[in-house]
């Protein structure tokens, strides 16, 4: 089970199609992080499922932490501030910080 910020949704769909992973994903308004309440509603819809929230902002990480959801941060090397962003995401509790969505599988299946 996963929840992905809208910015990562297209790349995620391509990744999932390629790997045939069977996961459910939900995104939100691209101008706002998914509030903890939205993540909690997703948890309630799928009790017992492991949920990961994949995002690329500190607000994404904070929303995941507030909802008690495992967070995977994305700090693309194409971002000139990737190193700083990666450190911030890790400091906010990311279980991993990856460069792109194609690096997600080893994290999810670890």
C-alpha cells in the first residue's frame, strides 16, 4: 500500500507498470502536502496493509510522520539542492531518501 504525492504520481505509475507491483496509490493537491487526516483515511480503508508515503517535500515527511505512515523521500539529483533536501527529509524521519522512483523497490521490499 502506498500514497504518493502528485508530483511523483506519473513516474510511480510507470514504475509500477514496469515492475508489475500490486500496490494502491493515492495523491493529493500538487500545491499542498497530503494532510495526516487523508493518510489516516487511507489506512482505515485498508486495515492491516503496510503503507508508504513517497514525497519530495518536508511537508510530505511531516504529514507521513503525523499519520504514523512510513515515509520514503525523493531528492532528485536534478535538483540543485538535492543534498540539502535529502538531509532535511532524513531528519524528518524518512526511512530512505532515493534519487528517483525507480529506486523504491529495494526500500519497499526490504
